[in-house]
C-alpha cells in the first residue's frame, strides 16, 4: 500500500503594479545558438569574415557569406567593428589628446635605468647606483632609505615607493595622470632619463594607429552583450519598442520584475504624448504627488549603463529576457493582470511555486490564463514551515523517517478512532503567517504523521489498536501474533521488548472484555455469542 506523504500548499493573491517604458530588450531563441561558435572565434585568432568562412562555413576565405553573417550578428549588438588592440590604442590616444600634461618617452639611458629598477626586489641593495643618483632618487621619493638594522654591513638598503609604479608598469610613451606625476617626470627629464614626445612623433603614432584601423576594418570584437552571450551559452535577439513591465514587491518572488510584454506602435505614440503632458504638468504638481520610479527600478536603469541584465519572468512561464536599455520616462500603466501563487512544500523536493496569471482582453472580451512553475525566494523545509504554522506545537514536531511528525499524548486522540488507526491528523489554520513572507489564505494541512510522545502513550495506543483489531474468535497464539504486528508500528521510536512488556496479556484483555462486554454486546459479539447459544458463561 502506498504511503500518503504530507505536503503543504500556501496560496494568496499578489499585488501587482505595471509601468510603461520605451525599452530595448532581447529574447533568447535556441534557433540562434548556431551563432555561438562565431563569438568563440575571438579566442581563436579573432572574429573575421575569413575565419568564419574557413573555420565554420567551409567556404573560401573571401566568400560573401562570412561578411553577411557578421553584418547580421553586428545588428544583434553581439559584435562591433575593431579588434581589442585597436580599442586599447584608441583609448590611449584619446587620453593623450585630452591631457593637459606633456607626453614622455624613455631614451636609451632611461630604458637601462627602468630595467635596473625592475630587476630589484621591493627592498634591495642599490650598491650599483652611485651615491649622487641615490640621493636624487631619494629626494624625488622614488626610493626610501632603510636603516642599518636590515644589513649591518651595508647602508645601501632601499625600498621602492608607490611613485615607481608609472615607471615600472606603464606602457610608453606615457602621459602623467596628475600634478604629482607631472613634477616627477619633469625632474626625470632634467636628469636625462626621459624625453618629451614631439607633436610630429605623436601624430606619427596616431597615423600609425589609423593605418592599423584601416587594415583591420574587417575585424570584429565582442560587445558586452556578446561576452554575456558567450558566458551563458544563449543568444539574445534584441527588439526595441514600448513595453509594459509588471512588477511586485511580494517577497516570495526572486525578482521584482515578473512579466513584460510589448505594446502596439500606436500605443507608443500615446505613451510619448503622455510623457510630454507629464513633463508640462510637472511644475504644477506637488512634490508629494510627483511620480518617482521605485528604488529597485532606478538601480536597474543605472546598472544597464554598464552591463545588460538577464531576468527570468516568473509570471510568464519563466521566460528569460535580457534588458539592454530603458529610455526616457517610465510611466504608470493602466494594463493589469491578476496574479496568484501557490507555494508547495513537500519532503521530496525543494519548495516550488505555481504562479497563475490572468489577463482580460477588453476587445475580445475573454480572459487568458497562464500557469508558470518556478523557484520561490523562500527556501524553508517542510519541517520548518510546519513548525512556523503550528508554533504552539513546535517543540513536539520532529523529523521521523524523513517526514515531519507530531508527537502526541494518547489522551488527546483516544476519542478519535480515525487518528488512532491511521496515525494521521489534519489541521485547519486560519490566515497563517510566515515571518518575512507575509500572510496566506486559510489552509488545511492533511496527513500529518502522529507518533506517541512517551512509552506510556505508545502502550496505551497499542492496546487500543489491539483491542479494536479483535473482531472474531481468537486464541492465545493468534493474540500474541497480533500484539507483535501492532507494536512494529512504534518499534523505531521505542524499544520492542519494552513495548511487548507493556501491552496487555491475553488473560488481561480477556478479563477486561468480561467486565465491559455487557455494556457493548454488539462490539463483543464474538465473546457473548457462545453464551447466548449455550446459555452458560464461557470462561
């Protein structure tokens, strides 16, 4: 016979707010996973049409197919033109062009000097430097002299200061980042270690960079979206338009954003008009009435400046979308959805949540319903959730054979044959509250396993089961076999021999029945029938 396991279902309706915004989002489609090998080419020699043709499409290097595929991927914002080398050089030149300081490069003497510094440990001897140079470097703050305790035979122990950093790890030519660095480099110039880079040399490097850019015009590099796609193994296909965001503050959801759907193009015009009116009326409104985005939405908008965000929509069949950009105003929306949840707790698996979403279409005059199954933010075991719901019995709830079990006195169930026989109990709880997760609808908990609290309770319970099991003629051997069968129910919690000693013997039960049989002859028919038939007491 299959054992019925206990489970708890907590249900309630969810408060939902909706917003409208012009957004750029991306959805994921497995049909586009064939693009992933193209993105991986960045780690295998670079993303070029030639690489795509020869490595992936089995075409000749200059086949038009490779270029067309890269153009399409570029439209998806997964790649952009230019290699990573070009990007680094571009940033460097941009910084130099806008710097208020001169640019310097090492001469032969300076290169030897820097290489000598690099060969030293953080704290080292500088006996190969003449005393005058050491004094100059100390005055500039590049080196710090250490006392004799580090070397009793030499006074040439020095440590390098943070000021050495631009000399040791920077790429050359170098432009000072601040006034302190500028003064240092000016002093090093006067000492003959570095020279100013002339404008002609600087222009030559820019020209060299432009040539590099021209020669690599067909090179591509991953965008932030492309890098994320490579990490997750999913290709996002972008779409821009007016979207409705359905959000909730309910703590059982992992994300505030639980559904997202596009609106038609004419609705976008309505939205833009609404945004303009809001801007015109903004000055007339009291500050307390002025609409502000909730803090979590502000944080999402801010984070999108650095990186796209992947969201799993729990009220939309766990569909994944990638938020790329939210433009301009975010307004309240009149769109609505009715959303309810059912949290299921069982001993077999982690908590599971069913989300029921209902949307009414005014034009079609019909309601559509979606059921989504997702992972809730709440992660509490069946045992703990039961303890929270019946706090008055929390100390008597234990885990027994991987199931929550309520320890109970036999006196509490002696008048309930169903609970005695089944060892199961049902409880009705009104408006249960789970700390941190709020209030839920009234709930009925079925099949709570019951066990006797003490050995005495186990004996009383066993005697009751034995007595109720005798519904026919029984001899001593059959009675002993029945006792053994009944107490097996409690042997995992109590000692078998102790239970056998505690239950009524055959003679004890016979005497008990003799005393009560006349009060309930129907129950003890098997005992009274021979008396009635033979007109004498059976002993």
